[in-house]
């Protein structure tokens, strides 16, 4: 995994120190000297990568200045501080600090400072994920930069606009901006540090969109440019960023990861390690050793891999960097597993998760250059532990210990599902109001919970019954399962015949048939699924045994996770249902003729009193209903789109689109009422 601070190459502009003579005559020499010492100290700390201490130093320096009496010096120091906040990931804090000085900038004729200020504000908004405001300030800054006749500042802002265009998936235009920035800085023969940043950004696009045979030369050229830099935090960070890009190249073009590219990969990490040692940067030392360990792991040199990984763990702990530490604990677990040491692998996975969980919220903050960050960098840690616990459980003969181990698997998956929900909503508070989390080791009579866990080589079914937890292994790999689910879903959505039954029967054979005997033996009539991965994409009630659908044999329920569900029975609650439906064609979506009969049936069965259909089914009417009455069940029959974020996911209403953030706020209206919403369907 890449460190988020290394992923996107912005260029941080540190201005030269302002002489103390800039202070007006009413400042005594001691105060002026103190300011200069703080400013120099901050710069020294920043260049070594001690961003938090640099920020503290610049905060103290800023307190010695007056924004109106010394506007230029104040802005320069503030920009230093904003750089530190940006490097620490304190994006909002940086924006608030700059906005306080925005009136000064608007009335300032100093074009050079104005460009730097607008550029930094744009970069902070980018990092926060607000591309609209980022473009707004960067474009303003670009207009000023083209008039400033300063190639360095112009190249900086062109580079940063290029990053925003990449985030907006406009790769062709981004390349135009990066190439213009590179041409300007190349001709001016100044600031090779900025040149390396631009080359890294260009490589990031080229690896995804350029022919593999060109890339080795590009990688080598970029490495040579970085090596021209004086030893510094930036140089070591750039070398590590380049090593990450080479790893991506290897993953995409494994056949062309030849001896020359491998040697380059190894050497730049060794160089980064030596520089990190010389500047005593614990995080960079940890990254360098960790990625060297990864190289050895990939070449099956496990003794060297363990040695490098142990050093990476040591330096991450020394510098108190949990966001780095969990990576190498995870890597250590993989190495133990590969060598057959399951016991130590489990311990390493458990350490990694314990390190990750308190700081996982950091992954939800700001823009994510890697859209699948959670599935690549967090989910595999939990699945890795679950898989090893399952392997261990298969070998345990003592039934009590076996049940305890299987319960640990379920707890691990529950933690993963909670993390996924928080990741989707980008908010750790999403599940924080759950008062008491429950993990079942047994179910009530006639009820079963089925926990399918798709792994790379097989499907594991954990079946929770009144007599305990049962583990069943099914010989179907993740890719095969995923292909079947995709075909099933597609044929269900666009069916003109019953071809979907073929996949429905295959899925039944994999998921239900292996547990059918146990369900019958325990007289199960209610089957609750807690699906993971691709199994969440299909209605499991439509699985077919060649004679009938699953829903014809069992009452079928679906839950995101056991611990996120309150198991109390609805019969203890006063049931009041709000029925909503849209069956007319609206906003480019087709009509849903069956919805009319659906809402009539539900109204009859549930004795529903309030029905909002078609033109009455509006967001405003929904809000009014929630304000004026208490509903335990809410049924919505309409079109739905589920994207990668709560903002991109919505339910269609008559006049608008109800996204997941709005839905959460809507359900929150009766949060403190006696009867809350128990079922949203």
C-alpha cells in the first residue's frame, strides 16, 4: 500500500527566509530574532519530515506577527504553516487558516504571493476532495501566474491543475498541463525538485495508458532526475514514490519486469534508505525497509524479507506511525503464512488489525486517488486473518475450542463489515450510535444465520444454528463465483426468458445445498443471510433448487452484519408502516407497472394507513411524515442507483433523487422518539 501523502506529487513551496530587518522599528531585536529562529527551525524540521514539530514552530512564529502591519511576512509564514498542515493531512485546518487571510490577498498587488496563496488553497481543497473549489482557486492562480513572468510558480500551478484533472479522469488534458509544466521548468534550468514531481505525475498516467515498452526508459529517466537532487526528505520520498510506480508496472506487465527494471527498483529503495538514515527520518526509513521487504517477499527470499520487514516495523514504532506500522505487520503475517507458520501469522494479522482500527478513519478523509483503497489496503487484512482462523479451526478436534475459533472468524468479519459501512459513508460515526453489538454463537429455535465468506480459492459457509456454528467448505473460487453472480444478475434484470434459472441453480448448489441437511435437521423455517463481496449483488431469495425458489421454502432475510442489527422481535413494537411507491416514468427512468399492485398488497397485509405514490411520493412529503408520526417500517418501491459513494447512490422520488446522505438524515428525524425505524425495505 502507498502512503496517502506520497501518492500525489504536489510541489511544496518554501520561501526564502525574510531578514529580521523587515520588522518595523517598534519591534525589539529579541522578538525579531525569536521570529527568525522559529522560522528557520520550522524549515529545518519540515525538510527532515517532522511536519508536526514544524507546524508548532510556525504557529509560534505567526503569533509574533500582525497581519495588517506585516502582511507580506504574515502571508509567507502562513503559507509555510499551510504546507505543514497539508503534509499532516489537516486539510480543513489549512483551509481555515488561509481563509482568515483571504481579504488581505484580495487587496494585495503582490502577484507572486497571490499565486502561491491561491495555489495552496486550491491544493488543500483538492486534498479534501472538493474539486469544484480546487479548480476555482487554481484557475484564478493560473491567470495570475501567467502574468507574473515567473517560470517556477507557473510550473507549480500547472502541475497542480494536472493533478486535479487526473482526479476528474481527464487524463489527456492532464498530460497537456504536466507537459507544459515540464517544458517550462526544463527550459528555465531551475528547481529540479519540481521537475521530478512532474515526471512522477506523468508516469502515474503513463503506466495506465502507455505502451509497456516505452515505460522502462521513462522509469530510468525519472530515477536519474531524482538522483540529481540534494539528499533531503523530498528526494527520499520521491524515490519511494517511484518505487511504488515500478511495483504497479510489475503488476500490470509482469513479463517485462526484467533484470534492469528489478535492479532499478532495488537500487532506488536502497538510496532512499540511506538518505532516510542520514536525515534521521523514521517514516521514510520504515517505508524503505518495508518496500525492500516486499521485494524480497516477491522473489521468495523470505529470510531477507523477514529481516527487512522487522526493521520497517521497528522504525514505524519508533516514530509512532500506526498508518505505516500496520502495513508491515500485515506483510509479516503474509511471510509467516507462506512459510507455514500459521500460529505466528495469526498473531501478526491480529496485531495489524489492532494497529489499523484506531486510525482507520484517516483513510476516509479527503480525496482518494486510489478509488478502490478499501478493497486493496484494508479488507485483505481482515480476510487474511479470517482465512487463517478457518484453516486453524479445521484442524481443531476439541469442539469447545473449535466453536471459540469460529466465533473469532465471525467477529473478524463483523469488524470488516462495520469498516466497510464506515468507508462507504466516509464517516466513522455511521455505526457509533449502536448501543450494544451482538455476535451470535447460537440462534433461536427454527432460525439460521448463513455467513458466506468468498475466498480466492473456495467459498466458506459459516452456518449458525441453535446448536452452534458449523463450517462448510465449497470448492468454488472467487472468480468463478463472481462470473456466475454477474450473469445471474444481468439475466434477472433483462430477462425475456428463464435463462437466469441456470445460474440460480448453480448458486443454490454452492450456497444452500451443502447446508440443506442441517437446516432440515434443525427444523429451520427462517434463513438469514449476512453476505459478503459479490453475493450482496443478487437477491438470494431467488436461488432455485430445480423445483422451487428459496423463498418458497424459507422466510429469507438479509442483514449487513449481525452486530449492526438489533435482534429484538417486531411483535414487541407497535407496527406503523409508511408505504411509498413510484410506478410512473420519471426523470428518464422507465415505469414500474408491478409497483402499483405491490404497494396495494403491502397496504392490505400490513394494514397500512399512509401511502405516498407517484406525485405524492416527494422528499418534502417524506420529511413531513417523519416529523408528524412515528414509523417502525418504511417501504419504498422505486428505481435505485448504487454507486461508489453515498452521494452517487440514490432512490428515485417523483421530483428528485434521494441520496444516501439525505436518507440517513431522514431516518434520523425520529432518532430520539420512542419507536424508531426498525425495517427499511
